[in-house]
């Protein structure tokens, strides 16, 4: 075999190996989970729901805002007055490689009263109702599965009324609401205690919830 032909065969083998290696890397990249995803939950006061997720490993950011209504760019003044179809909500940015959507759902259920239909804790009105907003069919399946699991764990055997809704949009609340527990810790703790949130959560779940505040 000539040196030229031998060189050509070696080069062809090298190119083939590189092509296969590149394709496998591309496939791995496409099949790997994204480094950032979002989940949206309504659980009454967004100050309190924000602290439910802050500090959890894998959670990258938590934003207080509004979701569930048709109005664009709603204000806190309008939502809190019940003049929109929105609910106080939080949007959780997370790394799926470090924390799963199912884990976020478990945290969610244990920070709300899913049997209360007129709001959450001391806050009453449609703007304080609980809801999970799913982004695709798989998330919807996971929400429903987590709801069944939570229903088996809760101490109060009443029907769940938390709504499971398709996600449409999320609008951040005004800046003074973001990280409220850090900016106004005295007001935050006074509100949380006065609203009886932790007392009720302990009553229905039997454990104190995680809270960054």
C-alpha cells in the first residue's frame, strides 16, 4: 500500500472519528437539561411565597408579581383592589440540574392552604387564591401527581381547591415589593405573624415551612 493511500485512509478514519465524536457531543448537548427554567405559583401574599423559595439550593431568583389575568402590566394598586383577573404570584428561576420541578411543587404545597378557596390565610379575595401555572403537558402531569401526593399527606381531609392553570404571562410587581422581607423586615414579620400563616401551615402539614425571612 502506498504512503499516499495509507495517509488517506488514516485521515479518513480520523475525520470519521471526529464526526462521530462531534455528533455525540451535539446529541448530549441537545438532551441535557437547560441551565435555567421558570416556574410560576400563586399562593397568597407574594412577600411570603418569595421567602418560601429564597435560599433553596438550585433556585436562582424569585420575583414577586402577578399572573392569571388578561390585563397587561397590572399594578399592585389594581390587583390588590381586585380590579383585575390576576393573582399575586411568584416566578421562580431555577437550575433543573440542581433542583427538579417536582421539588418546587412539594415546597409550594407545604407553603399554602390548598383547601382554602376564598384566598390564603387572612387575605381574602380572588387576587389571593392559590394556583399553579404549568407551561407544558409534562408540567401539568407533574402538578397533578404532586397534588395527589400532597392530598395524601395533609392533615385536614378537605378537597383541594388550588387551581391548575396554563401559564400565559407573568408581570413583575413594583420594585419595592421585591425582597420585601429584606427591605422591611419588621413589617414583613408583623404581617406574617398577624396573618396566622405559619400557625395554619403547622396545623395542616405538621411541620414548619422553610422561610428565608
